């Protein structure tokens, strides 16, 4: 009886041990597989941008003198290098220690985000969709698929000319990042910052031989929905960018 019980306990213990080793192994294999799958999705959606230039052929004075709000664009696509340069001018990291950005920010709190709506066959190397710019990695991540330009133009009180631009850059603010320190005044600082970023985009466009418009007239919620912007990111400006139509 005792021998029989010892044998039964041993078998029970052995089976339990086997089951727990097997289930742990299964758990780790599944976790690794999920991580790999997720990693692939991230990789597919995220794209590192070419290194931006810090020298150009057009002087700052010429860019300021020539800049005009452009509302008519050709269908010529932009290059990935041009897009990279525009995102860098907007919010790229410009400090060697990797913190401060291309535009000034109250308290260096950087409450702003850059999104971009790319049309079909509009930027070589980028499929159509809406992208979010990551300044630290100088990379973009796809947040919404498809050519959304008509929807963005219609959310901007049907300013249909915007849909002809290959690229529409959006400047948004997450006010919480700055109101924690400055209270309501932080909202004012963020809106001022949007102006700085907008001007950088306008001048960078001009310096690259492109034209850009600036749009403040739009329905915030519609724009948020179309571009897939989080509810706490307030869209403040949209800048349509592309090659100017001849004569402009
Ligand atoms: C905050 C802001 C919002 C604007 N919103 C629009 C807009 O919704 N649609 C538009 O066609 N132009 C818009 N503009 C562009 C102005 O109409 C333009 O800057 C003005 O006519 C001066 O012309 P310029 O930019 O060519 O010097 C906006 C400009 C600013 C600064």
C-alpha cells in the first residue's frame, strides 16, 4: 500500500512537473512569436527618414522675400528627402545633445506634434496615408491608410485647393504637456509655437523651390477623425506643400 502510494505520488508529481514545464515553454514561445509579429507590424509602419541637410542654396533673406501663401500645385511628386527636410524644419532635433528642436518652445516643454497627409503617388517611397513624425528618431509612423486629402480639404470648410497638394502637414498641440507648468497661459504659448513651426515649414518650402499654403479654417474634430489624431491633440494649422503651379 505504502509502496503503491509512493509510486502514485511520484507519478502525480512527475506529471505536474511535466505539465508546468510544457505550459511555461508554450507561454514563452507564444510570447516571443507575438513580440516578433508586433515588431514586424511596427517595422512595416515606421520609416526612418533620410538625414536632413543643414546647408542650402537659397539665403534666408531670399526665402523671406519670396514666400507667399501658395494655393495651386502641380502633380509632381515630392521626394522622401524633401519630406524629411520639411519635418526636420518643423520639429527636428537641432541640438547635438539630442533634445532641443528647430522651433522655440516655452520652457522647452515641446507640446507639439507633426502629422502629415500624403496623397497617392505623391511622395516617392511613402505610400498614401497619414503619418506621425517622431523628432527623436527622425522617423515617421503610419497612423491612417489611404489618400485622405479630399477628406482633409472637406474638413477645412471645403478648401478644395488643399487636396491638390501632394503633402499636407498638420501641426497639433497636446496642451497638458505645457499647462502643467504654466496653467492656462500654456495654451497661449503652444499656439504661438505653432506659428513658429508653421513659418519654419513655409521658409523651408521656399528654400527648396516648393510652395506652401497655410490653413487655420477647419473643423478640429473632423480633421482629428480623418487623420486619426488622438482626442487630446488639438490641430492648430495645416500646411499644404508641393511644387507651385507655373507663374505663381
Ligand atoms: C493663422 C492663419 C490662418 C490662415 N488660414 C487660411 C485659410 O484657412 N485659408 C487660406 O486660404 N489662407 C489662410 N491663411 C493665409 C492668409 O490668407 C495669408 O497669409 C495672407 O493672405 C497673406 O498672404 P501671404 O501669406 O501670401 O503673405 C492663413 C494665415 C494664417 C497666419
